[in-house]
C-alpha cells in the first residue's frame, strides 16, 4: 500500500473499453459510470480515452465525428474484420472512439432486438469490440498504462492483452482491470465461437473460459485481469460467497487482494438540490424550505392528497425480481391501510407488476400515485419531494438512487445488500445518528416493519429525523472521491502486472 500512496500522483494513460457511455448509448448504470469516471480522471490530469461501438443510434454528423482510421483491420481467430474508427469529444473533453462495423453495430438495439431477444452473434460482436479497441491503440500509437474493461461485453480484453500482446511495443506493458457492474450477466455462449474469438482451445478450460462446456466471457476476464473491481466493497465480498457469485465465487475468491470494491460516485452537476433544473424549488442542508415546495408539487403531480405533514415514500426502479418489487407488492396495501403514509411509484418492467402498481391509484385514491414508464422529471421530483426512498433489492451491486436521495435529504429505506449497505448508515434510536433505515431479511414482513420504523421516527422523533437529514445531505458521494480509489486500483494493477509478467509469459501461450 505504501507504493500505491507514493505513486498516486503519477499521471496515467488509461484506455476504458465499454459497450455503453452516456449520452451516446445507454441501457443501465454502466453508461453513467463510464462517462463520469472518464471525465473525472481527465480533470485530474490523466490521459484517458474511451472506446465504444458506433451503434445505429449514434449520429456521426450531429456529433461532428472525425474519421481517425479507415480501414482498420482486426484479426480475429479465423478471419480478419474491417472497420472504421471515428473520434468525438465528450462534454468533459475526453476523446471517445467509435468503432464502426455495419454488420455488428448498425441495428436496432445494443444487446437485443425489439422483441427483447438477445442477438445470436453477441459473442462475435463483443469479442470483436475488445480486439478492435486494442488494435486501435496500435494504429494511433496510444500506449496505455492500464486498459479498463467493463462487464462481460469487454471482459475478454484482459485475455487478449495477455495472450496476444504481452510482448507488443505498444501494449506489452499495459496492465488490465475488469470492473464487474452486475455479475448476473456473464456472457455465456456456445463453444463453437472459440474459433472466432481466437484465444486458443488451451484457454477453454475450467479455470479460464469454460463453463459447463460453454464459453463464459466474464470468467475469462476474471482469470486474466491484473485487478478486478466490483462497484461496492460489500458487493465485492458477496460475490466471493456461493450465494452471491452466480457460479463464479470460487474464481473470484481465488484472486485474493486483487479483488477490490469501489463505490460509484454521483454527478453533482445533475443531481444536486442546489442547482437541479428539474425541480420547482432549490434547497440545501442549510435551508430546506424549497423541499416543502417540491413535496407539494409531487403530491399534485401524482394526484395525492395535499398534506404538508404526511410522510411520503418514493419508489423508482425496474420491476424485476432483483429489485425486490415483489416484496413491495405483497405488503403495499397493508402499509397504506395501517399507516398514515403516501406512496409514489415510478418504473417499468414485469408486466404483472406494471398492472398491479398501475392500478393502485384507482383503489387508493389520494394515497398512492404511480407512473408506469420512465420520466426524468418525475424521477427528480420524487427524489426531491419525498421524505423517504424505498429500495428493497434482493441484491444491488452499487445503486445510485439511495445516494441521490440522501443528497436531497430523502432518507433511504433499504435492504442491507451490496452498495446499499455500504452507503446507508442505519438509524440509531439512542443517538439519532444515521442516514437511513435498513433491513436484512429478504421478506415482505421485514420490509413492512422497517417502513413502520421509519414512519414512527417521522412522527414520534422529528428531532432525530432532522439530524439524519443533515447527516445524509452532508455525505460525500462525489466522483472525485471514487476516482481516487480507481487510481489506486490502477496502480495496483500495474504493480501486479510487473510482478507476475515474467512468471507467466510462457503460460499465456
């Protein structure tokens, strides 16, 4: 650790390879992380570049994309692919390279078609992306100190570095890091694609790429990356346990101290009650008067009874089992019937849950409001106007909404898993300290009683509630803080690379 501290000010060349980046292509939080982390690293003085596909949705003309390489040959295992590379500049001045391959990327969606079926050629598309990113470095003579891959889509990048480029003058010294944003998605495909992927059948083994006679992209990345990061410390521990690793826990546990947990940050230029352009009134920890105006507007927007004194709970998310919305569905009517509370729900996903939550306002007029779909204005209004924010996730690698809500003085009620456990401090009734309310058991009963605990605090201990709001709003969830941890992880990857290089070079082949 001493060496990491000494080298923390060293300026690095960093290549981030990703399937998403906001605002160009986004399905989930990965896009936001890549945009925010790269921009923050750039501000810190590092030379950071990002490589993503040039999907059909990305308009080259409107972005003033400049052609960098045409054509660029990318040798895969059994054929050579040809593509064109364009460069654009993000709002944070980060160079972003777009890999244009018409067959692979000019289509309706990122990962699946309009019927939500995964593309059959996804293993070809994303192994190509990983290879193309490294080939680009050679063609433009960008010599990275670290190549940062993200999730299964680019998890083979560390393997390509080790197997194909260990003695390359441009890439040979590059360390690799793999960040796991969601371990439930691993990129598992038929082994027939090994020929195209081109990593050799000697890598199709149980400890590397093979999983039940199929290829597992994420597993290969876990084996070959110099450092692996997960998006929270608790998530990093959970995925080494049998119940949390989705089959990969033994391989993650074997990496020892090369598996690190780093919490994502939040973008205060977008999520801050002091400058949020989407809420009706600004406010701060020093002056909360604007929050009351937001609460009133929230009640009007969701057709709730206007009441300054009732506790309002907000819910935003995807209606999927991971997020625990079936627990809320089992208990929401008891909450409304037995507690003086209002609920607002914003989300989409499972059709049955959409129908259930969508019909609740008719049955509980003035007490429950819902919007099926996603609306950015309503998301910000819920975050600003509610008293509590509920996240009953079964597992949550990091989570962002619980950090947004704390910054807006809206106390989270969460199941203590992953990043939720790391970022929310449980309420202490004796001292009044804390920034939210936690429960551990993944049951509707535990959810019900924890909501009741929060509601009783709202009415019976308002002085504690006020203290908690101040503590929550003063927490530092900035990307600057997270980026410093990433820099230390990059330095550890570089040290691991140097330490293990000579020992394993023959092994790569």
